[in-house]
DNA sequence: TTATCAGCTGAAGCCGACTTTAAGTCAAGC
DNA sequence: GCTTGACTTAAAGTCGGCTTCAGCTGATAA
C-alpha cells in the first residue's frame, strides 16, 4: 500500500504518517526500490495501533520507547510495564472525565429548571 | 484570599491563575485598593469550575464564551448549549478511552500468556 | 512532450496552553 | 531605612504535536 492509500484508510495525512515514522512512533516502513514507502500488513497494524493510542492521549514518548523495544526484540517485561502504566493513566483520565460530565449534567439540569419556570 | 492561597488550594501556579483571568477564562477577580487580587467565594468557584473543565480537556474557547455570557448576564440558551456540546464531546472522548483501554487490556493479556509459558 | 501527479527529504513554521522574564510596586520585619 | 518576599504588568519563551514549505524525483496521461 502506498502512503496515500494508508492515509485514506486511517484518515490521517501523509505528512503525519511520515512524521510518525521519522520520530520512531512506527517502525521504519518497507520501501520499494525507488525509495517509495510500501506499507505491508505489519506496518498498517502499527499505524492502527498508534492511531488508537494517540486518540486517547497516550504520550508519544511512551509509544516511541515501546516501538524501539519491539524493534530490538527485547525488554519484554519493560514493554508490558509500559502498557500497564499507560492503561493506568487512561483509567485515571476516564475517571476525571466521568466526574466532569457529572458536573456538567448538574449545571445543565439547572438550566432546564430555569426554562421550566419561564 | 490572595492569589498565593488560591494557587495552593487548587494546586495550580499563580501564573496560571493570572493567565486565566487575562484571557477571560475566569471573570475579573476583585482587587484590593492597592490592585492586589482578592479572591472571594465567587472567584474561587470559577477557578474550581474551570480547573475541573480543563482537566477533562474542555476547550478554552468554549469556556471563554461561557464566562463572557455569564458576565453579560445574557445568552441563557446559548450557555446551556455550550454545556451540552461540551458534554457530548466528553462522552465521545470517554468512549474512545474505553476502547483504547480494552485494546491495552488485550495486549497486556498477551504478555501474561508469554510469561506463563516460560 | 510536457505537465501533472504522488512521492521523497529536511527544515522551518504554527498553534494551544501555559511559563518565564524583566522591570517594577508595596507591606512587614529586623 | 533597608531587605525580603509576595505581588503587579506586558511581552517573550517553551513545549508537544503536528503541518507546511522548498526543492527534488519519477511515473502516468493528454
């Protein structure tokens, strides 16, 4: 797959994909002889994974470390711990969201009351 | 309350508090005769509200508009809609988080399996 | 054949959200 | 009366995360 196809598939720009590869957020993408990127299934899976993680705010740094360890085929335990740490961060974030939503609900309710009165 | 006390109470820097006032994220804080900020209960409630919203990623722009309408004591309906829009954004975000966490769970599970084998 | 794509690289630019700095005021304690 | 430390402002700086640009190559199609 070309970078253009991948960018459509995952709804992100080609620039972002190149940027991700450049900073090591995804492993180096295989190339054709002329140097053009040729995304295989593995590369696509990485894009999918990183896109998902980023959409929830998982930090780029953590992902870069994870990818590097995968590339080096090492740090099994560390890899697992990165995932666990990030999960913990997300769970905390979900809890924060929950309580903010509650607060918004409460305020919205208050406006409903106001409208009823008039 | 001084800005220093408020910053301790809400665990944010005095710089951030001044910044928030400057851009209209909280209404103008009452001042003593010498110009020093003197946070009253209303001001504190605003800080608390904005801190909560920002911790969940509610956009500054939306909050600024909301605060401005409150100050002008107008746009009742619009105010309610701002809150509803932001709630919708947060709910979407919570859903995204939930599915990312699931994906992480799955990957972590995979590492567990690997460790069991060895 | 020429022009118009899609792709390439490296570097500079941009945006949101603070944070720091420079230069100054003011009140309390020694 | 001077130092200390908390406060003031406006403006510049920082940082993460892209995004855009300049200048190039190489393949396709009118």
